[in-house]
C-alpha cells in the first residue's frame, strides 16, 4: 500500500486548471489507473470471487482517509466489530489513535446474531442484516456523529452479498438506493463489496445500477487481474495484473489504453 496527496479534495493539474474532485484509495498505481482516485461522493462496487483481496482494498481505502483526518463508516454484515478493529490495527499500527480521535464508526449487523456484541462506543449494533430499517437508522446515527465536524467521509458496505442472501436483490436494491443516496448528500465516498458466484447475472446487474462504476477482480491462472469500469475513468485500460498480501495491495501490470503490456 502507498500514500498519496492529502485529503479528499481535488488534485492539482499541470496546467493549473480545476479538475473534478477525486478521492484517492491509497494504492498509488490503482489511483493512477483511476486517473487520480474515485470521484468524490461516488459509489463504487468492488466485485469478484472471494479471497482476491476485495475486503483488503476497502480497508486500505478507509485507512488512507483516516490518516488524513477523513473519518470512515464501516457497515458489517458478516464480520464482528471486534474482528474488524483488530484487522485495521494489524494493517496500520496507528489505528488506535484514529479511534481515540473519533474518526471511525461501525454499523454491526453481525455480532448480535452470534452473541459477540461488545460495548465499543463507536459502534451501532443491529440485531441482524435483515432489519434494514434499523441498519439505515444506524448509518444515519453514525453519519450525524461525523458530519458536524467533517465535510466529507468514507463509507464501506461489507457486504451487499449478505444482504441479498437474507432478503433478495430487489429489496436490497431499494434499501441501498436510499442509503447511498443519503450518503452522497452527506459527503460520503462509498465502496460496496459484492461476491461473484453467489448471485444470478440479473441480480448482479441490478446492484451494478446502484453504483457509479465497478472495480472488478478475477483470477487467471496463478495471477490476479482487475478492471475499472465507469467511476469517471475516461480510458478503458483493460485487465491489469495486481498482487495482494496480508497488508498490501499493489497494481503490478503496466497499462495503456485498452490493453496490458
């Protein structure tokens, strides 16, 4: 993982013109591929098979914001808050300081269902991922605690697949359409996770309509590749190789318009 320019603000151009606002993920060459990062207040779907680093990428996205004083909300549907906090601390030793500064909020729909609820003050615990009204209220509460002091924030929804499994694609679409619409108005740049192989093609297309673009990942033999669609990217760079480990996610393939070199 790598750092970048400070803040969820427009990046400078060589000509001095004002570019569209972009929000860096914090993976340098992925941000290059994204022409500076994700559009501010956009919704990006991270889609592909399990175990290809999708979850890691969203955690790095949150941490990159936290390092710059940009708060984050992590909505959990299949992971306990305690486990997510431990993961974030393993990725960045400075993470406990971000908690002390009140920069991170959790909406946890999982812990109660397995009897693992703790008393972490910066978490809203919901009694299950099927209680969508309670999830929406919990996200609203988390945002209210942040937006008074911060004009922007980052949000990760992990994952859409769990919500579909407990309800259905149409119900999930209606719920998320309102949720991400409110998030945009509150200044959030959002990433949502969706697992390939759990849903029919029509269900996947339904959820894609919620987003401003997709970062799609796939394996190909011993290597992994990603492709960016939409998200304000003006050139199709095709499938580009990436690698990830326990703490790192790096784009390693060269890219130019429409092909891999």
